[in-house]
């Protein structure tokens, strides 16, 4: 039987060599306890399954820290991957998971929003705190099925939805938050009331990025969102507009460094914005797909 095991171990279908630990274990069992040939075959099969499934029992598989990404209003999950393509390339040690909002903009379902516009228009804010619950449920499913997550990232309306979702999750769901061109959902007072109640969300570290050339969401609006977090790191790009920074933006490296080590970055001086006062109210809680 030992000879059979030895010959089998040289067959390409058997994944452990004669000097391997699996072979030595089988030889020991056979010599010590007189294990039958049938039992040996069963044990060999089990060890082949273990070897094929995990490579090695002693080595634990490692996974990249995951960041949940929320697209802008009128966007899609796949579109968001293109919007932050440079950021993804600059952080190869992280896995980016792109979520899709629950509310289609049109019947074609080619674009989505996290929060639909108020039925009566922006001058008649909604008061129902569950007005965007379908988007909350969509994110809950992703967190449950693909978690744990290191961070949550949002752009434009996706950035506005970051504090909304943080107000509806456990404090340890995410370690960091990142928002680009964000604002508060002032046209949805019921949702905003819950956000203000749960603020500052367990003091989660928060990177707030804005561009001084953003004429869609003013810097004043973005700073108002930053104020509901504890000690946020505010980064302002003089040349940036209504889009996350690309690799050519002077602030790009600062964003990368912060994601990699937010605690050290928070101890360093951050750039605060006072420019571009503009209108404090967004024209809509969704952003035109032309600006995504």
C-alpha cells in the first residue's frame, strides 16, 4: 500500500509529493494503524480537495480593504468606475465596490438617483425620513453580501448620501468616509433631521474634497456638509470643478495619502475653503448626468 501511495503521489492528478506532509501522514496511518486501502483512498481524496480549494491549510488568504463607492445623481455604478478611474489606479492595494442607486431617472433605467426629487419641487421639501429607503436597502444588501468595508466614498449626490447612509448604519460599518462635491439634503428635511440627530457618526474620519471652480455645488454647500462631521480633513482644489480630482490635479496626492493613512493626515494641516459662496441651495437633489 505504501508503494501504491508513492506511485500515486507521482501522478499529476495527485497534488502532493512523496516528501510532502500529506504523504507522510498517510504512510504513518498505514504503518501505525493498518489503515485499509479503501480508507487510504478516501483520505487521499479529502486531502486533494483541501489542497485544490485552499492551496495550503496553514496559509490564510488576504483580501484588500474595500471601499464602497456611490455615484452621482443621474449616474450609474459603471459610470462611477470611470469617474474615479485615476483614484482607483492610484490605490492598487484597495478594492473599490461600485453601488447603484435604487431610483431610475427615467423608464429606460439608464441613470439613477439615490434620492428622488421632491414631488412638489425644491421649494416644497419632503418631510418623510424614509423617502429614500430603497437606496438604503440597496446599500445594506451590498454591505451584508460583500463586507466588511474599510470606507465609503461618494460623489455629488452620492456624497450627499454618505451621511444619510451613515445615519442608518452601525458606527463600525466603515472606518473612513470620503466625499467629493458634497452637500446636505436640504430639500429632504425628514432625511436631514435623522442625519443631524446621528451626527457626527461615531467621529468617523472624513475627507471632504471640493473644487473652487465647481459651479454646480458651491463650496459653501460642501462646507456645510463638512460641519456635521468631527474634525474633517477639508481639501480644496483651486482648479477643480464638479468632478473628483484626477491624477493631474495638485490635490490628488493628498487624497491618496489620506486614504492610506487618515490618522496621520488628520494630524497634518488641512486646507480650508472660504471661496465661491454662491447659492446655499442646490437646484435639485440630483445632478445632471452631463456633469458626472
